[in-house]
C-alpha cells in the first residue's frame, strides 16, 4: 500500500522531471526511455554521452 509520504515524493520527483523536460525538450526521449528501464545509471550515462556529443 502506498502511503502519503510516498505519494508526495513521487509528485515532487515528477514535477522536477517535468521542469527538466520543459528546459531541454530535445532530451525528452532519453529521459522517458531511462525512466521506463528503471535504471538511473543508464539514464545518466545516456545524458552524459548526449552532452559530450553536443559540446563537440
């Protein structure tokens, strides 16, 4: 059963992700795929690789 604290944490995290996607809409697919896979290391690795390509 989900308690109130878990729901508040989820809502806060969702709001932060929503803000990030609004700031960086071109990274939306990477973020969504990373969240679906439930693997934070994969998500951040993909974002880091994407930022390295963008800088060059």
